[in-house]
C-alpha cells in the first residue's frame, strides 16, 4: 500500500492547513514575528483547522488505480483531535461500513457481516477503503505539530500568485517515515495549494493538489483534494467535500462501538 | 584364573583370526562413535543455535505467553527474575528481553516482522546469534536510544542503510497501537532468508517506554546454560523459586521449541536404530567366527573334557575368549578411533557445497560442517554396548562347545 | 567348464565353515535390505509430504507472479490451459490465492486465502486427506473453511467456530465474509500451518470478486516414470507465456536433502559391508590356505594360475549367491511387514516438526524398491569380490613344489 502511506498524511495535514483562514485566533499567540514563530503559529492553527472543536460533513471519494476505479460517498464526524467517525453512504454494497478512531485505536465495522474488528499493527499499512490512504495515516493525522518543526522556506510569487512555502522537518525522535514535507499556501488567506512528501533520500513520494475553494460551514476552504503517488503514474485518490459544518454539539456516545453498529 | 589364561592363549594361537575379529569389534566402535558423536554435535549445535535465537536454553515467562504471545503477557519484575537465575550453578547468562510482533515501515514500504528488545549493555554475541552475524555496522550502544539492528533481507526489502529511519508499530499492553522511531545502526545476516527478513533488534528501554511497561517488566528472561542437558534439572530448581506466583512459568527449550525437540528425538531414534542394526551384523559376524573356531577345536575340547574338565568350564572358557576379544577390540577401537575423532572434533567435514548455507531443520539453521562431540556418558555407553555385544555373540558358540560329549569330539579327525 | 564344476564341488566341502560364512553374509545383506527399505520409506514419506501434499510436481504462474504476488497477475482462460495439459499427459488443478486478514474473538492474523477446485485438486495433491480435526471442504458447504494448525491455535479456533475474513477485493472494496471452521489440517508446511485458509473456489471468487482467471495451476505427471527435468521442459514449451517451475526449483533446499539421502545410503552400505567383509575375509583366507597343498598338486598337474584364481573367485561368488538368496528370503518379508505396519514414533513426538519447511511424519513405513534390494546385493558381491582377491592371487602365484610340501 505504498501509494497510501504518505498521501493520507499529507492530505490530513493539509486538511488542517486549509483552516489557515482562522489565523486570527492564532496570531494572538506571540508578538515575535520571526519566520519560525510565524510558521509554528500557522502550523498550530492548521492542525486545528479542519476540525475546529467538532465537525460533520459528507465527502465523495474517487480512487483510480491500475486495476480498478472506485467511487464512494461517506459521512464524517469529528470531535477534538482524537475522535472521528466515518460511515459509508454509498455504494450500496458497503453502506454502513464504518471506521471509528478514538485516540490511537481504530475500529472498523463491516456492515455485510455485522462484525467489528480492531485495528492491529499488521493492518496499519493496508489501504483504507481501497484508497491511497492507509489506516496508519488516519491514526496519525492529528500529530503534525508534535512531530514536525516548521520553517518558512519561501515567501513570494510563483506562477503569478503570492504564496508562502513551509518546510516541515520531523523531530529527531518522531516516529514518522518521512524526510520532509513541503506545503505551499496562498499568502492571502493561507489556503493550501500543494503539498509534497519526500522520503529520507529526498525522493518525492507523493503530491497533493488542492483546488475548488468554496465556502463551507462558514469557512473558505478547498473542496477538492487530489492525492497522486509518484511511483504509480495514472493513479490517484480524489476527495470532494460536498458539505461541512463546524462546532456542532456532538454527543460522546456518537464515537462509541455501539454507535458504530447502528444502522 | 587359569581359564582366563587358557582363553588368552587360545586366542593367541590363531593370531590372524583373533586380530581380524578384534578389528571387527574395533570397527564397530569406530562406527558407533562416528554416528553418536556426529549426532550429538549436530544436536548440541542446533540446540545452542536455537537458544541464541531468542529463547535461551530455558525461559522464564508469563504462564500464557507461550500459547498466545501478545505483549500484554509479561513478567512484572523481570530484573528480579534475572538476578535470581544468575545465582543458580550451571547458568552462564540470563538476558532480559521483550519479544513480539510488529510492523516495520520505511519510506513507502512496510513489512511485518518480529522484534527482540535487548539491553545493549548486557547482551553479548555469545548469547545472541544476530550480534554474532553482524555484517555491517554494529549493535546500538546504551546511549543510542533509538538504535535498531535489522536483517539483510529486511534491509533489502525496505531499502535500508546504516543511519536510515525505521518506524515500528506494535500493540501495547492495553491493546493500543504505538509507533516509535528507530535508526539502523547495524545489519546482520544469518543466512536464513526468513529470519533475515523478519527479525529486528530494538533497544529494551525504548520498547519498555513505548509499551507502557513497568520499569523492570519484560516478556521473558532467557537463560543460558553451560550444558544444555542440564535444562530439565535446572528448570525444576527455578520453578521452585516461583511456585507461589501464578503468572510465572519456566520452560525448557524442549517446551518452548517443540518442533526442534521433536526433530531431535526422531533423528536420535533413527541413529540408534541404525547403530543397533550395524551392531547386530557385527555381532553375527563375531558369533560366526567364534563358532567356526569352536567347531575346529572339538577334538581339543574332547581331550580337555576327557581329562576332567566340566562342560561348564568349557562354556566359561569360550565366554572368556569372547571377553578377551571384546577387550582387545575395545583397545583397538580406541586406537583407530582416536585420530579420526580428533580430526573431526577440530576440523570436521565441510558439506556446505552439498547442503548450502541456508539449510534449516526444526526452525533452526543447520551448520553444514559435520563435527564430532562425544559426551563422557555416551563414550561409556558405547564401550559398554560393544563389550556386551561381543559377549552375547559368544553365548551360542560357548553353549555349543559345552554341549557335545567328549567321545564325539574325539571322533573329529 | 572345469573350473565351475570344481568350484561347485569345493562348495560342498568344509560344510560347517561354508555355512557359517554364508550365514554371516546373508544376515548382513538381509539387514541392509531392511535398512535400505526403511530409508526409501523415509524419503518417500518426505517426498509425499513435500510434493504430494501441497507443493505439487510443477506449478504454473503468470509471469512475475512469484516475484511479486498479486491478485491481478492471473492465468486467463484457465479451462483452455487445463484441457491442453490434459491432452499432453498431465493432471492439473487450478488454484486461487489472495492475502487477507482473519479475525475470531479478539485475535486476528494475516492469512493466505486459497480457493480450491474441489473436483480437480484431489487428482493432483493429497491435502484433502490431511485433515487433523473435522473434515475437508465440501461443495454443499460454501461457508465451511479448512485452516492450518498454527493458524487455528493463534486465533483460538475450534471446529464449528466462526471466523471473519477481511480482504481487499479485486475492485478495491473491502471484502468481508463470515465462515465456519469445518476442518483443521495436520502439519503440512510452515506457510500453510501459519496462514493457510482453504475455501471452495466458488466461495473465493464471490468473496474476492475474481470471476475469471487463476493465480496458479498445480500439475502432476500422469506417468510417474517420466523424468522430471524432461517433463519440465515439455511443460514449459507447452505454455510459453507462463512461468513453469518444478518442485526442485521451487524448493531447492528440499531437493538437496533428497540428493544427500541417496549418498548416505551408499555410505551406509559400504561401512556395514566392510565390517562384515573383514570377518568373512578371515574365513576365506583360511579356506584357501588350508588347501595350499591341494592347489600345489593341481598346478603341478597343469592347472593354470588364472584357472586357479578363477576357481577360487567362482567359489566365493557361489557362496555370495547362496547368501543373497537367503538374504532375500529373510529381508524381503521383514521389509514388507514394516511396509504395512509402520514403526510408530507418535508416542515420542508430540507436536509436529518440520525439516527444510516440510512436515515430518511420526509413522515410518518401509518401502521396498528396486534400489533398496539391488544395491545391497550388488555391494555384497563387490565387497566379497574384493575380499577374495588377495587369497585368490596368493593361490594363483603358488609354486607347485613349495605348495605341496606346505604345512
């Protein structure tokens, strides 16, 4: 599941990045405006961005690989950094199959057999729902700020647009496979445009493209994400947000095994 | 005593035949030593190799760890166990280790495997085959919190080099997933592809922290003995130390590695069967030779019996001949076997071209060099068996000698 | 021929000594026949376990499958290929493979799913006879599965237990299905023991959404007498677009083990016969030396040295021949007995064990083959022939006068 590993991480990291709009809250952090401080501030907000305190939305996912093309619609909920629930709406065959993440634990409910399995280390690297994401990506997505040290590597014009480019370097002890992540956001509004993942040997492994900036749930963010693995040309996973709401009242019981099985 | 001297003189009369028969016995000794010693060497080697592959000659672990080796099953105070074990005579080392399954990832690739978490300050190559077979780099030091040592095959699969990152993910004691960073400090190559592609050495401290273990907890304490044959008695001694504790179990290598134990048992049985068959053949040959000699000396026996020798004495006479043959044979056997034994015990025969370096049996790599190792008990056993066989071979001829009447014997012309 | 008639007459002299010598040789030969049959039985058992149970004599895959197994690297149009193989004198069965996850209770483990063609597989391998507990797969029980020994232990499975299988189907969706444990296998090989998960081909296809094509075709020669290497070449020419391998290429370590065993039999024979040879040598020497005066007279009367040599050799060969007949009379029934009633090690060996990755049987059958009878007999002649050389030469070189007066 090579294509999935970093893609998901980047995707999720950028999910968070998209909320750069809400920097206002973050800039109050520190008066110092050294590059590093700024980068860190933006990163902290990005980490929180797509989550806010809670969120709910529907997403359409399209996966194209050498062997199949798949289309799915899912509903997602999240609360804080640790809890998230994804339930498949279509296709019919997989309706109600769901993924529940609480902290470091992930469960998958299989609607067809009405069984829940808990994620074990041997399943970590397998693809999530047949996409280019792995289960590991979903579990690790909320740790960007803890695992990486951000630096602004470029500020200026590229392809006619004012952009800021961040380089995220992993902390020496962080349990992440990557050498570095490079994110590009718009200078105005901090909307993510591009994210690239490099392994330790500085080889580009994946790229995520962000587009279709839309107003959703009161925020301006890219509604279309396209994840492209470098080693498998022609393959990609595309996520389209159809609707999103933030800061709702979501009960704790929503993120429980029992809820997982509810049809 | 007179009979004994007579028996000896009889043997000396037909020197050639006696020497040849003694040689036959000697040959039997040679064969027996060859089979037993090569077997014992191979088994000891395999047992010791499997011991240094992780579990030692004895292992002290949680009761249920053997059946379901998940990481929640642990010894709460493994350090104490290790201290106690080291005090028992016969124990050369005791290593505290955590062993379990994990997922290893580097860059875009990942592979499942097994880890052995060791304490670099206490582990030595003598007790750890992976340290012995390091081909690149070295073991991480006590200060290197994140050092790891991987096998050559895994390094190939995950594109690893010295210094590169390796992320490992395990299920901790509460069932949660935990990941940690490792940096490759060394690469080993045992020659067995499946071992080289799945085993990774991790630092004990790091794994303890990641799994949320108590400060002196571990999966097991691997105990190494000077002589693997002491495993069962030492197990009894050890088990008594923790008889009150419900959670602690002591396993011999036979119990923790039943595949290997089964294999050795079968091979040993085959070996004994073989030696028995050859022994039979040699005994039959000796019996026939003795019979021939008895048949030829019927006149002689007739004269002796006519002069007053009891049949019982005749029987004893022949038996004593057979006794002398046995002794002679043993001495001759020792003479011809010793140089061969010394050669095989030190240099041995190298079969690596025929079997190759990656031959494994019972889950353990087999050394392609055939060598000898004879335990004192085995040597005594062989001597005893050979001697008894020679004696047994003489029974029928002795009986035959004592049976016929003097007159019939004298008739032989 | 004068020589032969003399040899025959001499045979009847010194009866006791001759009898004893012949008896010793016969005994040695009989034991060797028994031992050789035991060894052949062991080898046959190993080969049956290795090859006949699961590996098959040949395996056919799509190119690149073995290097990097993949649900999508398939042999298309397998029915046509099977028909082709049938016409060419092979027996074949298609197999479907995929990797997945099995979960039962709180435990889960990676597995290798195997879709079995229930009609054809028994024609090629014997795995259906190696069920330890429960039964093999059946057409009328699509949800029944058979699992490997160690897998059952890891998942804590007993007969009748439910097990969930999760895998990525061919269309990328998450395949999941409930199965019931119908049978647990005996030890087959490391791979099958740890992750073997067998289900009917139809059930596999439904689960993994692979309606056509197979990952592997396992093949056996219809005529076991055909040479393996030649058959491999034939098979490869028949299916040029696929990868064909025989079991020796698939398991080189195992192949080496068998080669070594043949060598060990010869070594054993030499060693044992040498032990016997030494003893019979003495008898032969004596029988020659006692007759030196006789030989002297014969030579004086015109017998040529070579004639004498030949006569002694023929004498000894006669003895060996009688010994051989006796040996066959004793050794064959013994071996046949153990061919039917095996030596049973099961009480000594609790769990199963593997050598070079193949299961070891605790029951040991004798197998009487041409090799196991002919080799011991031939070697006996050889060793006896060698032993008689010195005495016979000595006799041939005698000077008649010195011989006549020899005492």
